């Protein structure tokens, strides 16, 4: 089944279970306007953080309670965000999606009131954020936020979305290179951005920066892609493959349990978010040997070459981003 059909199925399931009521109304879509917005399990800051959504990301609105909105992200994940959403009708979202955009390529940046880094900042920005392209001035892009703010960002910090997608190279080398940019970023439960990453947040962000939307959790990601190593000999692995860890099935507990994910980088080494983003190894002779994770390794799945199969989707093909 093509992932586009799968995504449509997810949307329809959510529509059936969470039909927008009067609290949502006709404006049952929206676009995030903060650099990073946390998704919570409930409608309060005290509830568990389950994921994050980035500036410019379209979401479907499911419910509203006070200053909180229950939303569905492009990967199908559902959670509550504080009211940092520019609400839109479906037709307004289609029009928004047609507009030219830029994507932030710097790990961390700022936007400014003027085309001058000494002017007042408008907001912070992180890699993967998207804004509307309104023009250029010198070495700056003039950009628009979903909530109507306008600002300038350095052209060295961003790239036109169309060119970004055209120049995309989904290769093992690129996956490893991008993943290494996040070395040392602290582990944050529910984090999927440069501000903090959990294990599946790292894999998800690295592939998103290659124009690919993965499922949110390790237990979901393991059900996607092409199986390449279910016996633990590592001979078929290639850099960029996702590695999964957890509890093996036994006679007493016949169901395998996936609790962690990493990216294979070659030479029996992997990069993952654990305390902070770091490199580990399966090789006992390697100074980076990770005995704990080597002991709970389960299997690997290949994402490269599997885009637009079930659970793996190109950004331009995602139902939320289509104009």
C-alpha cells in the first residue's frame, strides 16, 4: 500500500473519532508559528511531552480547551499544543501551501526586523523551520510567519524550499553527515528538534531534513522500511539503516518489544540519542563499544529506497503539505 493512501487512511480515522465540534468550527486546519512547539499528552504544560512540531508545519485541528488545541501532525501523531497555531479553513491551507517558502538550514538562527543582524530579533529559528518567501534584500530573505509577522533572515541560514527539495540527496553518506551535526545535543523526552532529541526524534529529524517523513516512535518505525538484518550478524547493513533495540521475544513473553532506535553509520558503529547524541559500537574491541545496547539489539530496517512505501513518505507527497 502506498504511504499516501496510508496517510489518507490515518486522516480519515482521526476524522471519524475526533470530528471537530463547535470548539474548532470550519477552521479545522492550522500552521504552527513558533520555532518549536511541544505536543503534550494533555491540555496542560504539566502533561507529558510526546512530540514536537516545527514552525511552518501544517496540522489538523481536532479539539480546543482554553488556550490549548488538540492537533494531528503530518506523521499522523496526535497531541495537544498551546495556542501557537494560525487556524485556517481547508481552502486557506491549500492557498498557504501554494506559497513560495524557505526552509531553515542552519542548526540555530534568528530572524530580524530589518535586513541587518544588529536590528531587533523577531524570533529564534531551528533547522527544518519553514517560512513564506516574500522577497530578498541584500543577503537576506524577507519572510512571513503563519501568524502574519514579517522578518528578515540571512540567506546563509535558509534555502528556497523548491531548490532544497530539488538538491536533496538521500544517500547513506548524507544521512550520516546530517546525523553527525547533532552530536552532543541533549536527550529530551519527546524532543524532535535541535532544541533536544529523543531516540526516534533524532531518526525522524535526520530523515525530515532529507524531505522524508517517518513515523514518530521507534515501535512504529520498526514496522516500516525493508528488513535487512534480523539475525544480528550486521553483514547486510548500510549507513543510514535504522537499528532497533529492546526486549527479544521469549517463550514466556512471545511479543518482541522495541524501545530504542539508532542510525547505522558503518564499521559496526551507530549514532543515537541516549543522554546526548553520541556514537556507539557493536564491536567489543572498539573504544566506543556499547555493551548494553549490543546486548539488546533486535533488527534493522532500510529507509533509503523505500520512500512512499507504508509509513515512509516524501514531504511533497504528504496530504498535509499538498496545495
